[in-house]
């Protein structure tokens, strides 16, 4: 449920923002490594990614613990999702990306200062 819908039925704004999802954001992936990938902002929690070649996006370093970030790749090319600088996804090497194929999705949540858990759709 969207946060604005929750506020519309009387839920306090701060609680609705924490519990509900913001609207979707269309993001164009860029770069070929974590250093030049498109960086998400904290509020971009549901992302429709467009990628060409090895382009990628980087999760926000300001993400709160256990808040899900959902990225769906709707483009015709595989895109990459990187953790924040020096971060890890599923215990892999620091700054290593997970490839998200066409019409696939990945859900990522930060569980420590640098650790993220990620679940890639089948």
C-alpha cells in the first residue's frame, strides 16, 4: 500500500511513510562500476530500472536498517545493483554487484553498517 493512501485514511504521516511504500521511481542505470553507477536516494524504495549493457544502480548509503528496496528491470538488457560504497550484498566481496536480468526483480535490505541481504527473483 502506498504511504499517501495510508495517510488518506487517517494514519499519521511518519508511520505511513515507514510502513507504506512510496510511489515508484523510474531510474536509468549508468556507468560500468560502483563508482559511476546511478545512486538511489533514500526515498527511492520501489525502482523501475532501465539499463543498457552493464549499467547499474547503487543502493543509498543512508538506507535505514531492514527497509526493503525493490528494483525491477524492465529494459531489454541486464542491469546491475551495487551496494553502497564498501558494502556487501549477501556476503560477497565489497562493492560487488548482482546482475538483474530483463523482467526480473531484486529486493535488498540493509542489516548492518555495510551488510545487505538481497533476494533475486527467479
